[in-house]
């Protein structure tokens, strides 16, 4: 019996050593070691880490890129359109010590910051910009998040707006607006075409007015075009002086 109790004590001591003294960190992990409450300048690991029981404790930090889905946020655009927007952010810990010491929970803090930043940035833009300029908005949000999380040892590498959901009644209003815009553009294009045609006709009139020969050639060309259709009746215009002269010469 004494032998069994000694073996049990040795086994318990071995378990204590394995769980409290010897720590193994994976390749993507870092360990922030606290010695009597104070933290070292650098994180430990990866690999084998030995701790002093009762004096040192360690907190593991995952150094891989983390993906966080930002919950759907209600946003009012600059043109007073209510939309629901959600996004996804990609970030990772670059300084394990700061991620543990500077903020209580860096994951929750980054999530909350992403939500408020998403509402703040999108609220400064119109609905058309939200729908058409997502790349620019993604970069703006990413830059703000990366700057604010730098003190926590966090690097925000990318932000992607996933969905911008608009109320169905607003979708109908947007469709009417788009139709009106297309009609406006059509009228503008038609007016520009008429303006250009009038300008060209004015230039042609100036040329014909300064060149009688060109006027006569144009007149004869027009007669040739009219004569091609046998159903047309051609009336040749003459001034009164020309008519009298023709009558005298026996032209009629």
C-alpha cells in the first residue's frame, strides 16, 4: 500500500509538471508569459516553453489570419435612404504582447470597432456610391480600422462589403429614377444631334452664299435627284425678269 501511494504521488506530480511547467506551442501560436504579473517584451514560441509553477503563467495567441463576419448594420445614407449592410473583415495579430496587454478581448474589440466604422463611413455616402463604388469604400474602411487597431497589435488586411439591401418600396423608386435619367439622357443626345446638324447647315449656307457656282451645282444636283422619281412633278422657279426675257426670245 505505501508503494502504491508513492507511485500515485509521483504520477500526480508528473501530471502537474506536464500541465503547468511544460507547454508546447504550435507553429501558428505565440505565448505571452507573465512573471509575477509582469510581461516580457517578446512572446514565447512556437515550440517548447518551460514555465515556473506559481510564478509564471502563459496566455496563447493565435497568429493566423482571422475572418470575422460583421453583423448586419442599419445605415442611413447621405441621401436619406435606409439600407442594411453587412461585411466581412480579415485581420491577424502581429504583436501578441500588445494584443493581450492593451485590450481585454481583441476579437470582440475589433468586431465592435468594425460595426461602428461601417456605419460611420457608409453614412457619409449616397446610395449610388454604396452600390457602384464598393472597392473605394472597402479601402476607406480598411484604412480606418487598420489605423485604430494598430495600438492593439492588430493588422486589418482586408474589408469586403458583402450585401447592401434596400427596402422594396425604395427599389421601385430607384427604378423610376433610373428610367427618368435614361429619358433625360435620350433627350439631351437628341438635342445635341439637332444642334450639330443645324450648325453644319449654317456652315453649308455660308459656303453656298459666297459661291454662286456651288449654288448652281447644288441646284442641278437636287433636280437630278428629283427626276429619278417619275411620279414627281417638277416646277422650275423663274423670276419675273427672266420670264419676260424668255418670252421675248420665244422661249415659251
